[in-house]
């Protein structure tokens, strides 16, 4: 596909709807709240908004337990609110991407109620039911991603049903063609309403081993890790048959021009890139979470970028992610100074970047008092919860940070009076200004989105540098991962024909660099080659 397609040149912005903007005063964000803030997203300079689930749900896992794939939970509004959001987004030239959750439904979904009714139910095979092991226990050793067995016994039928996550989230049986047809219809429902693509939740889980073999023990498992790591997920996920399923999903989108299919995939690079599919008939973007999982230092990050670029199949388009609703925020992981360096990295590497709401204002770890914990994973396995990265967006210095007129569902950060959009948007030195300038540069210089990538060798151990090139434009990105000043001799080739296009120290913008580039502590710069 040509490099002009919007999702190759554009930037995706993830919204967790419970936490973005409350419009009705109940302390929980909603669709009308997102619509209210679209002008902000257009001002910021992103190209698409990805909205986490808002479908009808009992909210055992806050919308990832879907009870109806073709509706809106009253907590978030109505279908009319959704249609208005799409229309207003498109008016501002913003694309809309939905979170699609096909691996499992809610236990309250009518499909599961019918499946559970009897062993002879027409929908029994829509879910994964198995007889007990000979000792009466679970059919195998598979573990839930949220801790504990992945099998729950149904007292009425005597069989177990499988759930890769909560017991309230039974897995669908994607080997059943009726399930596939129903899910394809759900995709078409939203495509016909104008959505521009889907991020598919836990796509590598969709098919399980037909023989339900035990997973092997993980020799790298250590105390303190989530229980799911006790075993290698060889038979419960990432099965070869999944690529046929993904090709079918891709075919559903084919009649709708320029729709994007994104897959959530937590796998090593060599497995991740397989999800582009044979002949690129898989997902357009297998989400690349490697920056979240890689040690934050120049050598590790540089090696990762090179390995990922080399592993991409011919024609496969790269993408990068620094955070999401399941991972600690980037500012919490690397600190506020390096969060600015990370912003430059994310928005200047080759490929499609995804921003997580609040990262652009430097939101970090927000402590959650025990009596305010919401995440079911935290309740099952304390210390692994996701509430701190899901706290409300901070818009201004008013009560509840402008998010709501009521007490929010999760606490607001204690620094909300100063760390908010209104307080940072006109500050030339703020991280919000940095993000906005970076997003503008991506549009002004296609080299930063679709240009070629080349690592710049012979840097100090704590510096990562690379070149982006497209047409007549050549830019170099230099990032200091350390708290110490770094001097980089540039040689004759560098000369005086480069200038600072952007820096985490804004006063350096426009300055010429001659024989030596001196980087301040935690500084990132973008250099533009000038005509001789």
C-alpha cells in the first residue's frame, strides 16, 4: 500500500473513555465528553482517536467483558452519541478507531447464557467447554492472565468453561464458523457507521490448541512475577491457525477503503512480525510494545530498533508504542526528563506512533489508596494492577481537574493544579508544547513519518542517534539517555550545514552546529541539514 495512506503517515491517540472527560456529572467519562474534547485533539495534531471499549457490559473488567457487540453502554451514552462523535471527528479530519474484543464475551452475554443452558444447546460450541480431568479438576494446567486457573466448573452441566482472563469473561470458540460469522457481522455494524478501523484485543489468543495440551513450565519464572508467567503459553495462545482467522477479519474490512486493522500482540519481535501474515494479509499493524519492555538505555533501545527493522517482512509497516491502559506510564518508568526524550523517540522513529492520553502532559504514577482500587487484577494479584495508568485526564486547575463536576471514579494526581492542559499549553518549555511541536514537525517533514531510517554509529554509550531521509530532506535525531553532558564530534561532513530544528531546550532552536554537538543532560535534539 502506498505511503500516502493515512495510517502510515498519521499518529494514533488512545482514549480510555472512563477517564477522558465526563459530560454528565457522574464521575465517569463518556462519549459526549470525548466529542467535547475533539478540538483539543485537533489542536494537538494527532490524526486518529482510538477509543477503548464502551459496549454494554457488567464492567467486571471495565468494558472488556462485552455483553453486546453492537451497542453502547448507558454509562457512556447512546448510539446517537457515538454517531455524533464520528461525525464531529470526521469534520475535524480525525479518524476513529474502535477497540474490538473478539476473544471473549461477558458471562452476561446472551450467547453465553444460551451456551450454558445445556450441553445440547445450539450455542454450546460457541464457547470452550471441556470435561474435568480424571481427578475431577480443571482439564489442563492453563492459567488465567489475571491469576488462578483459567477454567471454571459449571455446577449444572459438570463441565468446565475456559477463560483466559476473568471467570466473568468466557472465551469464544473461534473454530466454530458461526462464531466467526457473528463477529464479522459486528465489525460490519461499526464499519457501516463510519469507523476507520479496529484495534483487536489479545488477537494472539483467538485460537487454542485443538488437543488442549498442558503448557510447559517456564524456566525463567521468578517469584514476584504474575502467575501467568509460571508456564510458557505454547498451547493456549499464538497458535498457527490464528493467521487464517486474521485473514478473514482483514477480508471483512477490504470493501471499506483505507480501514486499518491493528492487533494487540505481546510477543517477542520474531513472533510479532509473523502477524503481518503471509503476503501481508494479516493485521496492518501488529502493535509493537517492545519499547515498553526494553531497558531504558541508549544501547538497548538502539539494538531494539535495529532488530525490529531487520525483522519486518518486505512491505510490513512499523509502529511504536510507549504506553497504554495496561502498562505503567512512561513518565513513571523513566522519570520526567527522560519522558521528554521518549516523546522525541516515539515521534521520530519510522512508522506509526500511538500516544496514550495524558502522556503528553507528563502524567506519571498516581497512587491508588486501597479503598479506591478498581482493577480486578490488582484484587487477584496485588502489585500488578492497572489503575495508576487509568486515572482521569487533567484539563485545568479547577476542582477535579476539569474532568468532572463529581468525585472521579479514580483519584486525580496530586500535581493536577500545575500539571494540566490549560497550565501547560502556552508554556514554551512544557512537555505538552514539545508533543505539539513534534506532531507538527511530522506533518511538515514527511522524512519523520515515511522517510528512510539509518542508525548513526560511533556515539557515546549513553547517546542514541539516527537519520531520517525523504526526498531532499535529511534530519538527524540525537538523544541523550543520561544525566551527564555529552560531546559528539561531528567531523568534516557535519560542518556548519546543520541547525537545531527542535530541542528539549527550546532556546537552542535555530542555532547552527559546527564541529561539535554538545548535548545537555537528558536532552533530545532534531537536526536539519541545510542547503550548502
